[in-house]
């Protein structure tokens, strides 16, 4: 009798475990398809914005998705080579942390500062801007980037005071390609 109860319990555990695994797999597929769908919607929205700026450049930042898009002449930039790297947008960003919220709205690059405390700075509102790492880390990060082109240091977590931070190789590319008065759209 005891063996029969043990076998019934074992079968019940296996069935419930199987259902749990099935639900987990089903939820994983659903989650990844929702992520793909959400990203596809965002890409389409950015393409619409880019088309409105088809005569020039525009930067679009999605705070929700932690992504920065660079669009040139109505298209999202992909496959552009610069400084030994290939650039495909969007790229990840780090945003404001500890009650230092990154502003939302339509702005323009009003200053390009190569002598800021960050690896290059594209100011878009007061002290807010797009920048790389602190300059004291720049030479070490440049060396690490040359060894590993996919290095992620700046964007690994939100830690700015409201700015939009990108990897050093990305800010060098943007700084070289973007002029003052380039529109910057930051979406929630």
C-alpha cells in the first residue's frame, strides 16, 4: 500500500513538474515574442521620426528600453565604420539614477564639449547631455575596447545624474558625426 501511495505521489509530482516546465517555456516564448513585438514597434516609431528629419540627423532615446538611435537622412544608421569599429544602432544607454531623472522631450544639441569631465559631451539641455565615461577612465577603457570591441562598461547600469551615457567608442562616433542643432528626442 505504501509503495502504491509513493508511486501515485511520484506520478503527481512528475505531472505537476511537467506542467510547470511547460508553463515556464510557454511564458518564456511569450515574453521573448512580446519583447520582439515591443522592439519592432519602437523601431517603426523611430523610423517615422527619422523620416520627418530626412534632410539631416536626429538622435532618439527610449528611456523605457534604454536605447539610443542615431538616424541620418531618414534612416537608422547601421553598418557605418569609424575608428576601427562598425556601428549599428540602436545602442544601449545608461540613464539617471538616484532621483536624477533623465528629462523627456524634444531638444537640440547646443554644445559640443571635448574638454568636459566626460569622454566628449553633447549638451542638449543645461547640464544634461550625451557622454561617455569619466575622462580619468578614458585611456584604460580605450585600451580595453581595442582588446574587446564589445566591451560594456559605461552602460552596464544606470548611474548618471540625468544624462544619457553611451560607451566611449559610441560617443566618439556621435561626436564626429553630429553637429550643433541636431535634434535630440528623448521618449519616456
